C-alpha cells in the first residue's frame, strides 16, 4: 500500500489534534507553520500564481465588498487554542481578499477562559469565532443579530430555516445571533457519497487475511476474530481506543444504544435518560465482556488519541476506534513498522441505525464593537455561499482542484506536494472555517480514502440519522439549575460507566451497574427527563420539515 495516498487526510487529522499554550493574545514565537521565504516563493510563479489575470475576479463580481488594493480589515478572535495558524496569509486568504476586499486579522485564544474575560470587560474584537459561550454571546447588548443586519442592509441572503432554528436555541429572543458552520441535514447526506464524521473501527485487513479472512458480520463474529488474534499473535492487543473523543461509540451503536443522553420514544412519548435504558446496559455488558476476555486494556480509558494511534502504528494492536473521514492516512507511520499493513474500516455489525444529534460546529458573532457591521455580514454571506465554501476548503477550481465524476475534488500536483512537504497550511492556508460546509469537508476527506472504504462508508451513511432536536433542547446556561443537573448527569455517565465496564466478573458487573443506576437516581435524573419531555416535543415540531 502506498503511504502517500492518504497524507492529506493525515495532515488535517494532525492539525485538529494540535493543542498548545501561548504567552499572550497574539503569539510572537517562531512556529513551524510560519511563512518561510521558500513557501512565499512557492506562492508565486507557475505553481501558485496570484497575478491579476487569473480570471477569478470579474468586473461584475457580486461578492466585492471593499477594495482589494486597500482591504477592509476585520479583527477576529479565534476561540480555539488548537488553531494551527497565526495569520490569514496564503493563496486561499489572499484569493478571498481579492474577491471580497476583506482581510481578517486573527487573535488566537491562549486558553478557554479568555473569551469570558473579554466579554465581561467589553473589549471584544469585530468578530468572534467560537464553539463555546454561544448562549452568552447571543445577547443584543453584546452582538448584532444576523436577521437585523440582513434586513437593514437589504441582503438577498435566504438563510436556510434549519440554520435559523439551530441558532435560535441559544437566543433569548426571536432573533438569531450567529449561523453555525459545518451543518448538514439527513437530506444533505442523501446527495453525496461521502460519510458523516462518526466513530468507527479500523482494523488490520492484512492480519485478517492471515487468519483466512473470516467473515465479520456481527459482534459475535468480531469476538471470534479477536480470540483468533490473541491465539496467533499473543503480543498483539485485539482492540484499543482512547477516552479523548470517540470512546467505545461503535459498540454503543451496535448494541442498539443512542449516542444522545436522552431518548424520546415509546407509546407515552416521554423522554427517558438513555443511560438507564436496557440498550445502554447491553452496551456496557458487551464492553465488559470484551474487557474480561482481554480484548482491550483498562489503560485505554486514560489514553489520548495519540497514544492509541501510536499503539496500532507500532503493530501492537489489531484494531482501533477512530472516526470516519480519518482513515489510513491518519496512521501513516504504521508503514514504517509494518510495510505491508493494510487498514480497513469495519462495516456496521448490527442493523441498528446510527442515531446522532448535531446542529453544527462553530459560530461567528458580529460584536457591537464592530465598526463595519454591513461589510461583516456581507462577508459572512460570501463565506456561506457555495463559491465561498469551496474556495475556503478546496482552493481555486481549476488550479487547486477539479471535480471528478463522483463530485469529489481531485487536488492538483502542487497541492499534494504541499501536503507531502507539510507546507499546505503556509502556502494555501485552508483554515477559513467560518462558513465551512460539513458536506464539502467530508467530500474532500473521503476523496483521499481508498476504494475499499467506499462500501463501508455507504453502509454507515445509509444507517445515519441526525436528530438535531436533542441538541436544540439540551439545557443551556439560561436554564439555571437544569443546566447544572444536566452537566452533573453527563459527568456521572462518563465516569460511572468506566467502573461498570471494568468489572472483573459478571457478578461484579451487576453490582457496579446497580451502583451506577443508584448514583444517577440520587441526583434525580428522572426529574430532568420530565423537564425535557415538553422541550423535546416542541423541538421535534420545529425540525419536522427540515431534516
């Protein structure tokens, strides 16, 4: 298997895993992502021409807001400490300025308390890009609402109804103060061959072939293969995972359990706590069975994703819990240890649907300190347009990419080389996530996966059901004690299930499981379910025609 086929996906995965601390609002350190003279040279000339005759901007360009020669500068606070760039320079940002006359000056958060301090002091920049404090910032004293700016400046921007609904769940009034990036409805997923980003199980297909390629169609089939792995390779752990992101979510789905903390079903149409359902117990039982059989180690609950990745890349694990869209390219170092390794993605091991809840990722707020609200809202309209989304995520059509018959982008030789050289962020800088598309992001990542992944991706996508009303109705800060109770429940479920899963035998499992349920009852989670019942009913009506 060729190592380089998947490196674009590896780059993105590595960037998303970056965390760092800095000494001030704007770091002055020399970083490996800082622009070098060499990368500047690569941005000009044959492979990265930025000349005015490139044909990308015409005299009737509808997106021209400012003056590209003297662009309007907007400051933006990036409330993401992991963001891998310190400025918006490069082919993509410069093309954005050329098409819009707008330039962003970023300030990256040093930690996740910084935004709260800025909000309290009133010293906010023009724009805020965040996935936190969205209910706090949805305040008419702090930020403009998008609908008022759209009306005031006569924008011909028809924001989709589901995006308005998503934003209003954080609003104290009937306005919406942001539009979430990276959203997608069930209808959207039916129009693409890409796959939603969900937990998945990657496994060593080359090792499975050495076991005479037994079929794996159910959890019992998987357990049999894990036994065979233990017997043939005593030093190899059948499966690993980390507690950082995806946990054991594939096994939760395959046990028939929802990924939400609530479930609304049954003839009484009442909300129930998912952790108290029979399906959740089945999930815990399946995981405990795997632990008792030695299919994974207790240490995994303390591992981060880098440790889990390093374990399988060193040849010490047969399978690992990861996520779709981050396939073999996220594990390239395995080929240094096992040159003939081949990673594949496990198809769903049950007929249960994959029920998720999501309403998008991050929001861009236009603050009341902003001296250019009209330019800002027009700029956001561009970033959410199809043209803006493709430019920010894929680059320039005909230069950085072309579309193949499946509608997936095929990237240029220069783009791929920048990935090989780890200069993609500095040369192209595809980190304009403000209006990002979940579908386009998925298509760009899936374009770099091998054909062997397509069948599994299709099965996962076809089983996927997004039910955004759970995210909409989940208690927010303004709900006071209900939000406190919800957070307490989430913590109890996350920590309590570990003890149950790590039970030494079946008798201990039953004792630990009952203790787990008793702890949930002691904080009165059923009262939270009663509180959620009418909220969920109302939220389901809001989304009735939008999914």
